[in-house]
């Protein structure tokens, strides 16, 4: 799995989390979305266990608050906490990698 595929899978996880939230936990739709969610998470875990565990760890808190785990870089700032990112993080993002915001722990993509 290339880094761009990991980034795509992270975006899919986020999309499933947004679908899951309004669904009743025992509905068939929620069951299907939860299965797909697990597939994407396992794909990410194979290549990047650190990002996969981070996603699992911070989603409970953030999703419960109606916030996104995976956010898209806004200029030179993290749109989750509005802190400016270090140049090293920006270089990685421009290369298509995912980075973790050191201030709010959200996963940033470009
Ligand atoms: Zn942040």
C-alpha cells in the first residue's frame, strides 16, 4: 500500500465515521458501515500501525464531539486547532504524506 493509498483509506475511515454517527447502532446500515470501517482500518494497520492506533485512540473523543479526526491542511495551519505547522510537517504534506498535528493530535492530509 503506497502512502497515497494510506491517505485515501484514512479519508474513507473519516467518511464512514460520519455516516455511522447518525445511524442507530443496531441498524443493518450501521452494521455494513462498521464492517467497511474495520476493513479500511486493517488495511491502514498493515502498512502504518502507528496511524491506525492513533485514529482508533482519538476518534472516540473527537467523533463524540462531532469533530473530524482526519483534516485537510488549510494553508499552513491545522484546521482542527488553527495552529501553524512546522516546515517539516508541511514538506511531508506537500509530498502527499499524512502527518499528526503536534498540538491537537488530529491526522492531517493535504
Ligand atoms: Zn491541530
